[in-house]
C-alpha cells in the first residue's frame, strides 16, 4: 500500500512522508512511515517484531530498539496512548497490530497545500538591505501562517537556505512542502522593486510571478497583495478575519519600520550582544512611532532574554513588564504581544497571569509556536511536568522543524522515568539538528542543544565534539557556557563542567535556580567548587537586592 490511505481520522500521505488530520500535520521519517504501511497492509492482524523488521529493513541487521523507536514515533505523531490505544496496540510477547480502521483513498484527492517562503535576495545598489529583505519575507510568512488550510514552513527552517544555491526541488523535499516562494528586493531611496515567484517544488515550474515597482510607502500594500496572490494561486479561500489581518498596517512611519526590521535581524542571533543591539533598534522605532505595538513587544522580548540569560538586572525585568503591557494596550488582538507578556509576567513569578497570557496568545493565533513553547517552560518551572510535556509536544506539532521542544521535553520524560519516550524525543531533536547543521555549521545553539541530546543518548564523543564547536564559536556567551557545562556533567567531565559553570557566572549568568534544579548537573552537587559557586550566586543576589 503506497498510495494515500486513512487510518481512523488521519490521512496518510506516503509520497510526502506526512500524516494529516483536520487540524494537524505531522512529518514522519520514511522508515517510520514504512512501519505504519506494513501494519496497515493487514489491519487488525498481529505482526511479530521479526516480520516487521524483515519487511521494512530486508537484508539488514536491525535491533529491536530501532523498531521500538519507530512505534514510539508513530504513537507520538498520532497522539496515541500505550495504555488505552486507539491506533497501535502492543500484544505482549507477540508484536503489534493496527486497531484503527484503514481506508484506501484515490490518488487524485487533493492534500492540504503547503509553502516555504525563502529569504529574499538583496539587489539594492549598496547591498545593505539584508535586514529589509529578511523582514519582508518574514512578514509574508506571518501573513500566510494564519491562513487556515495552508501549511507554512517555519522561518527558522526556510531561512536556513539563505545564501545557498540549492535547487528549489531539493528545498521543497527537505522542508516537506509542495511550493516555494523566492523573491528579490531592490531598494533605492524611496523607490522599491520587489520581484517574487511561486514555484512548484515537485517539478520546478512557475505557478505565479509578479514584479512590483512602487514607492517605499506602499511596502505594506505589496506584502498584502503578495499574500493574497499566493492564496489565490494555491486555491485557498481567505476568511474575512484573515483578509483583515493581512491588510493591517503596523506603523505609518517607514523609518520606524526600518529600525524594527533591523532589530528583528539582531534578535534572531539569540546571543547577548545581538539582543542588546536589537533592543536599541526597537527603542529607536518607538521614539519615531510611540504607538508601534510590535516594537514594544520586541523590547519586552529583548529585556526578558537579558534578564534570564545575561545577569538578571532588575531594570530589564521591569522594562519587560511595562513594554509588554504597552504592546497589549496598543494592540489587544496581537498574539505575539500576549506571548511576550506571558514571558515578562513569569519573570515576576506571576505564573497564573503568565499562563493566561499564553492561552490568549494561542487562542488568537493557534499556530504561534512561542505561545506553546514559552508556556511549556513556565509550566516546567512550576513543576507542572505533564502540562509541560503537552505544551512542548504541541509546539513541535506547530513547528515540526524545531529542535528545541523535542530536546527539552526529552529531559522531562527522562526525569519521570519514561525512558522510551525520552529516547524517541532526543533522536527526533538530534535528527533535526543534524539537518540544520548541514545548512549552517556555525549555529552555536543547534550545536549545544544537539550535543546535550547526543550525550544523553550515550554518544559522548560526538556530543562533546559538538559542544567544543559551540564553545569555539561563542566562548564568552553565558548560555553557551552553561549548556556546555550540562553536557560535560552528563558525560562525566566534572572538572570541565565546573570550569564552564564558573565562566558562565563570570560572563553574567546568575540563575541560581537553574544550577540547583537542573538534573543535568546532578553529578556536580557535592563538589566543593559547586558549593562555592552557589554561595557566590547568593552573595550576588543579596548585593543586587541591596542596590535595588
């Protein structure tokens, strides 16, 4: 069975390596999907482990652990429960069987359309408009991601191809999308030329293209027109709410908009210096337009980051709180503003209010990754581990190409003794990281997050090498140093881990609760230098409180 079929409410699309339901689309590894196809060939029949392995991996030695991983991935994708299964049932000492009804579908039924928007090329005379090109492409992504019935690749995934001369068909295959939008921008003084082309990723043929020669002041109108044209080309009907969202103008000051886009470019570096630059840009934006809600949300995000990862300066906490409140006052329908507000409130320990803000963000935009991801982190801090798992898994569902949520949820599974699910989540996260590193080998966050997953899986040598590379890229970045310490601790490199923790604190990290509660650091608890470090953090916090 290689054509499309249904398993219960789910549509299985083998050619696209994905399964879809009314409100979810999940990408599946090819071999994992082959296991499902094997079971679906005779629904209700018990398949022994040996029979499945012979069918899916003929002539190859494969351990039972690989099959267990595949079954775990399928259950996770379907949201199935091992204790009360609806899809796949484990038969003790015998194997597995598919218990959901299976229906074969005709090949000509249309699947949900999908698209990746690549970073636009800068064709400006001075070649100094990269921030503007990235910003326009991201605005189009933000417009499209809210369209019901359209799957949109996440920015972090599609922008990984920036500067790469890769065939659009290969890009489509790697991102699991049917269409790709390419574009270029030429900006000279007040004149703007934007050229876009929508390409069928299966055959490389153009579906639609357009060139816009306008004045700079028309930039928001152009974004609106491009988004509507893409929807029309993909035969997606836009609701009145979606049309209204695309037509909203965030600011009337184009200089403020330029500062905002520059701020976004720096923010995505996710390191202290970049965040500080981003904060300056967002601050410049609101000086020019005091009613620019997105810029206030940007300020809140920067200040929250700096408070959490670069010294816990109380001024950053207070500014995050006030800026996030202002963003919502200016635009109460902004999901991004409510997500920013949730993070800011959590810094004050106002967890109940924070959770309310995240829930509002998810209601306003059910596809907003940050609404689930940061809510999960807040739930984890409160010890609500089952809820954190649910939210991390939802974040993975919304953004399947993200590696952070599966690697973080793996630690929770492990802490709860659910080791099979922990291993499956780690392997999924590491696999995504490996894909990202092929496109951007200098992504320090991917390196250290992936390294943690590898070491937890017992792959010490490769994990420590990735950690070394991350440290080489950002030797003084507090978050890199802290995470490298966790990796070294898991690998039994105790003295190295203490060295890295001390350097992290000297570089500005003073999150004492992380050091005390992160299970990755359990091996260090009784080390005298660790105890000294905890005492130092207590002293630093007391001094900070006294100064305040």
